C-alpha cells in the first residue's frame, strides 16, 4: 500500500516541529516509508539539495534556480533582527528597515545567491544606504556566537526568537520588512513519487495555516 523507500528531509533548527503533522500524514498514507532528517545551514541552504544529501528541503523564498522546483508553502515568517544584547537596538520594541543603515553589519551567506540573502538581509535600506557585511559564518551556531560577541547582526525568522533565546542575544521585530514565506524545494530532475507524496501531505497539513504561532501544538 502506498509508496516505499526513504525520504531524506532537510530542515533548519526549529522547523522540525512544524513538519510533524505533515510527516505523520505522509507516514499514514505510506506506511512502508521512512523519513530521515538532515540539518540545513542558513549560510548554504541550496548545497545539500545539489549534492543530493537531501531529497527535499524546507527553504525560505523566493528560490529562483533552474535546477530546483518550489513546492507548497508551509508558513510565512515575520522578520526579526538578531543582535547582541549590548547592541544599540537591543532594547527597542521594533525597528524599521531604514535603521539597518546604522549600527548594523550583517553576517553574509557562505554559499547563497544574493537575491535569497536579501530576503532576510537586504543590501541597502529603502533610502538606498548600503548595509555593511561582517564576518562570514558557515553554520547557524557560528552565527549565534558571532552575533552574541557583537561582531555582526543577522536577519532571522520570527521563530528563531522563540527557540534560541539567550542572555547574549536580542531579537527585535523589523516592522516594515516583508514577511518571508517558506516552501518545500527539490531537484527539478528528480521528482520522485516519495517527494510528490510528501508535498501532498504538506499541502493537507498546512491548509489554512497562517503563521508559525498558529502551527504550535
């Protein structure tokens, strides 16, 4: 009954809990399958797909790559600034995109198309001022350490504030930043029956879901 085999799913940090319902539906419909998880690094989110380390990944959008296909959207994230607790913006209730031209130096992506980086970390303010770049981390935990040490800031999804609170970090909403959608992505050349079945399960699980908070158990 159903498909057989193993699906390797790439996720970032807190997003595993958001996929529990979809994974459960997928397994119910395809009881002879297994789901394995791999961690995706925000600094190089496309690499595991291209090296075939994962079959499908949950990535922020937009992804405009000819070798990759974008599937169903799972949720939409407000954008926050992650900064050191000592940063000038750390005690603010919110900031605006124009504020990023002052006191901010974003941590750049390691292997990341500029348009994808700009979804969370724009290169210029709305008025056209450049936003500097700082040290280049290769992993999420390196980013946390650099930010906590005051060596840079990062634009992050709102759910990061919920799962990575710490005495050295502050998470400040960027009130006029466009919310960022997240969606399944897989190799265009490899649309396996397992991937299609999982995409169907995600669509069923996320129907009517509007935000990460509404998805919380």
